[in-house]
């Protein structure tokens, strides 16, 4: 039995590295690896110690409360089938408390390397489409074949931030620094030849976060200068990048014409938001329950926007959680990230910039999609949370964890 546990311990961190690499590339592969990680966790280690660590990690407790809310919400759900489906969709978040016992501090840079490497491969593929070497169907506007821009661009934005914070805050040999700067520009340019507006918004927000992190204590004047340059950079990209220019203009036109109830990307979203807010007003205390959102939304949609499609997802994490569980749902969601931010501004080490930016990143992108429910971003949330918010001093992962190096 001890030999099985030792084998499980040895393969646990390599599995997490493969998992980080698979997240942007394949939902199927990342799901299989996630199941293997759970199996390894079940085999190795002292469960009493692991549970103790989970209960002493505030960010993990907050996630468990979020998951518990979905289970409790079944009590006032009429559609138990859909409710159970919604509950099962949350399983990927369980990887956060489970992975606490498996992540190794000496391997943090490899988890990040693997994620950035996968994004680099996706960017290469997008460039090949953009340059005409890979051909998409004529009706397709996306240059991220094999994944969706809804998932790709936000993850691309965070990969860019990982590189930027490492260049700014870590000591790198000249050749390593040069390579990372090249990758930074390579990925940044890719952001604006692809079409994901949520990722593009996250890019600018993380750029502003980086300016505050680097210049706030060094020079307020340089910080102000950097902040003034951000809108100029945005205007320059808008002027010189046809894809970005077209997508912004399209969004503006669709919002202006949304009252006509034409089925467009932004038009549908605005109606989803408005109808969901009406649903929340009717069920502000307890919500519709875990499984009744689609049916209740359909009733409101028929009254106010019958030409628009029904939905089971208003493409906004704050709205879906409040519609399902009322005020308690919104508070639980916000507390999840409030706990992460409190930890981020308490722990001071080489991961501090990344730890601070991570919850801010999710708080931004969740305005445009229910990203905790989406497989890839849910997995990303679980994996990065497991080492960003783990107390390595109080709970070293395993006896194999002896290296304190934690930079990219």
C-alpha cells in the first residue's frame, strides 16, 4: 500500500503539469486528467490532514460554500433533472480543494510554463488561420479553430499577464528575458487578430493592474503616465487593427439596434441581461433554485422579447447565480473572490502580483460569461487557486516538496 501511495505522490505533480497544458487545448483531455488527479488524491496521503488543510484554507472553504449552495438550491427546485445537471457542472471546482494536497511549490513555474506553452500553440494556430494557411468555413469569423473565442481570448489575456509580471518582477537571464519579451508581443498581437472581446477587455484591465503593481510604490508620475498611455494604446489598436475595429463597431451597432429584437451577439446578451434582472426582481430572496432558471426565464422572455431565443445561461456569472439563489447567491459568489483578494494582499512573496491579479481577472470576465461553469475556465480557476492560495508554510504538499522556487 505504501508503494502505491509513493507512486501516486510521484505522478501527482506531473499530472497537474499535463493538466495545465491540456486546459486550453482540449476539454476532453483536461477532463480525463482531472479524473486521474482525483483518483491520485484518493490514493495518496492522510485524508485527515488533507481535510484539515482544506478547512484551514479560507479560499477553499469559500469554494465549498459556493458548491454547497448549488446542492441546497435543489430544495426549492421543481426541475430536478436540470438542477442535478447544473450541480454536476460544478464538479470541476472541486479540483481546487483536492489539488491543495498535490501541488508542489517547486513545480509552480512548470504549471505556469505548461499553460503558457499551450496558449502559444493555440496562438500559432490562430496565426495560421489569419495568414490563410488554415481555411475555415466561409461563415466563420473565428480564427481560433478547435476552441471558441469565448474561452480562448480570456485565457490568452491571462497568459500575457503571466509573462508580463514575470518580466517585471523576476530576475531573468538575458536570453530568458529576451524570449519572454518576444512571446509577450507575439501573444499580445494575437489578441487583436482574434475576435474575443471579453479577452480584449481583460487584456486592458490586466495591463492597468500591472501598471499599479509595478509603479505605485516606485513612481506615481510614471504610473500616471502609464495610465494615460492605455487609452492612447486602445485608440491606436482600434485605428490600425481591422479585426478589433470591426468587432467594436459591430458591438455598438448591435446594441443600438437591440430594440428591434434582431438575433445578434450583443442584442441577445442585452435582452438576456434585462430579462434576467426582471427574473431576479421577482425572486430576489431565494432565487428560482438550482434547476428552474430555464423555465422561469422562458416565461419572462415570452412577455418582453418573444422574438429572442430562450436561454439557460444569461452569459453573466453574477446574474445567473443571483437568479438561481437570490441575494444569498450573489453574496456567496462575491465572498469567494473577497476571500481570495484578502489572501492576495496578505501574503507577500514572488507570487503576490499573480495572486492579486487572478481574482480581479475573473471578476472582470464574469461580466460577459458564466466562466465558473465553463469547463476550461473552471478548470483554470481550480488549478491556479490550488497553488496561489495554498499556505505552503503550514501545509507542505508532500515530503517531495523541498524547493522554494516559485517563479516562472
